[in-house]
């Protein structure tokens, strides 16, 4: 009896013709070809593996030889150090074992504890994804019933033979982009004729481009030089809601989160996300709260409301509900900023002034520099305080010198304070 292969597993006639044509055009290469991690990536992973191995080993020796007498603490730290050591060992041994093997008709990924192989005729196509904290990845998508997808990080030393082999496969990102472009162009909500729809799409692209361009100068205005303060902050606070409005105005065309680089939808991700990231440093410098519980709770409510609004207006998010949770987490900084700015800007109660002194000052360096003053105890801060200040304020203060604290009750009943020079 002849074996019947499910239709979904078979390549389409178009794909067969495409693959055969590209195979014929490809140069002849010798197989199999084995690819191992590139030198820089291999070195980085070995260093990252060696650090926890050394730290975990020292911790096991320290806590295992009686330097800590509290039994519960010893057990917890031994478990923690063992996990740290195992994580380092995994990274170290992964670099020794990991490899990609390419043959004429299949590809194989070997990792620390597994080996996965896909035949060329089992692969539906490939997608590429940028790496946020690591190398970009290539994802080989199998046909239905052909096994698991193969995710290959671009840390391997691939050559032209590998890229030529991959190029014989359909690019699913491009295919999806073409299908989505067709959906956009046929959207009846944009107009009754192709010309009307094209005009609406071009209008949406222009609006998104302008909004994305304006986002950074507006946010930098609020962050670096907020004068007049209320106008700078209010403009920044409005940006995410403008992004939601634009998404609703061009529903089905504009998205908040693009799925890939090839996504044809114009997007408003920058004005939706960046304002919150810029507001938090402003709050830390201008109006730190005395307690964190209420700002966090109210900030989460605002973030939930904003994320829900994005979910309602963005059809793409409705198809990928996990993105709604990601947007909620990204919106939390915005929610916290809204709560604290509202609490301070609408606070009309008189301040209570406390005099204290600077006991220490220091600068932290990262993507940007932060300027810190350590203050002696004052008012409700009986253990002193560490405050972030502007560069000019930092430079004008000396250790042992006086500063004044203005403590206010807050329009939302969240006590907050600000640091000032004493006149």
C-alpha cells in the first residue's frame, strides 16, 4: 500500500519550482559543513561562564566550611551558590558542544543536551528576529507535523555556503508582510476605491512619521530642561494617548507594536513607550515620595488603563494577547510618572521645611551619569537619605554643607519632598 503524506507536509508547487531554480543557481559546495561559535561570542560566553563558576565555587567553600553559623542561611546560600556554579558550567560547556551542521538536504543544530535535525523538504520557511540582549536569531519553521522549529543564534561563524542554503527557503517575514500589505490595501474602512485607500494609508504613514520624530525632542525637553515645567511635563504625558488616538483613527493600518522589521504597518511605538522612560528620572529628581506602596498601586492602575486602551484600538495586539501584557509592563513607568506628577503639580498645601547637611556625594556612571547626595537624618527620614539631584545642584554642594528639604502632603495624599539650597 502506498504511503500517503499529509498535504500540509508537502511543499507547494510554487515553492518546489523556487527551490529548484535557486539550487541550480547556487555554487557547488562541499558537504557536510560544520559551524561553531565565532571567536568573540565564544570568548564572551566563556568569560560569562567562568565568573559564576569561580563565584559559586568560592561561595560553596565559604559557606560549606562553617564561616556562617546560621543553619537556614547556610542552606539557602549553598543552594544559591550551586545554582550559580551550574549556570556557569552550562555556558562554558555549551560553547564547547554547540555547533550547526549543514548538509545538502538537511540542517542540524547541536546544543548542550540535544540535537535537532530538519530536512530541507520539511522546512516551510524561515524568519529572522533581532536580538535585544544577544545575537540575532534565525528561526526555521517546519511544516505541519514535521517536528519542532529550529532556532539558530547568529553567533556561529557562518559562511557564504550557509547563506546560500538558507536563501533557497521562503522568507516568511516577507510573505507575511506582503499578505498584510494586501489586507491593508483592501481594508474597506479606509475608503471605497483603491485610490481612497492608498491616500488614507499615505496619510497614516505621514502622521506616524511626524509623531515619532516629535517624540524625542518633547521627551528630552521634559527630561533635560523642563521650562515651563507644567507645559513640558503635560506635553510628554499626552504622547501615549495621542498614539492611542492615532491607532484608533487609522484602525487596522497603524499599530503600536510592529511584529518584525518587514511589518508594513506604520507604528506609534515610540510615543507610546518613551515618555514613561523619560518621566521616571524627572520624578526621581523632582519629587521622590516618602512611601512607595500607593504610587506603585496607582501607577499600576494607570498602566492597566493605558494598556487596555491600546488593546481595544490595535487589532494586531488583539491577535497576540501576550503583547498586551508586555505593553502593560512597559506602561508601568508611565503610570508611575503620571501619578507622581499629578500628585505634585496639583498640590496646593504649604510645605514643611527641614534643614539637613550633606554627608557624602558621588556620581554613578552608566548609559548616563547620575548625581547623588547622601543627607543626614531629617524629619521623617531618621536614617538619612540618598537623593538624586541635577548636575549643577551637585556641583554647588559640598560635604558638610547645608541643604533644605521641602516636605509636602501631595494632591493624591502621597507625601513627597524636594531638595533646595538654603537661602
